[in-house]
């Protein structure tokens, strides 16, 4: 919870987990938004079906995050944000948290 706001999960479903990694399934249709959430672990995002996304941080910063199909991005933990698919294609990804 941040400033009274309940945080959502990192993705829609955990598809694999062990003592070293947790893998999330993320799917966003055009115009769909992931709820505000926090990353407590470093992570990789693997775009299975890329899309034009926008990250909006809790402090209001907007970051364009175009993710091409097959692209891989590493991010450090701590970010509180939401992700919106602003493109016209479905976004499908696996997010791999490193524990």
C-alpha cells in the first residue's frame, strides 16, 4: 500500500516459481492498463508479442516503453508504476523476477 492506495500484482498469473525466480504472465489488450504495482526484486521482461506501452510512475512521470516482439529488458527493483498498452496490438510478455 502506498499513500492509502492498494497495490496490484506484478502480472496476471504466476506461471513458474522456485526459490530463485518467479515468472509472471502479462497480457494487455490495446488500451488496457495494469494496476499500480511495485517490483520488490530485479527482473527481466521478455516480450513475446511486443506493443507500444507507457509506464507511469507513482510520482506522475511518464516513460514511453516500446517493447518489440522478442525484446528483453532488465530493470532494477523498487519501481512503483502502472503499465498501459497505448498501441493497437496485444501485448504479451513474461516477467522474470530474480529472487
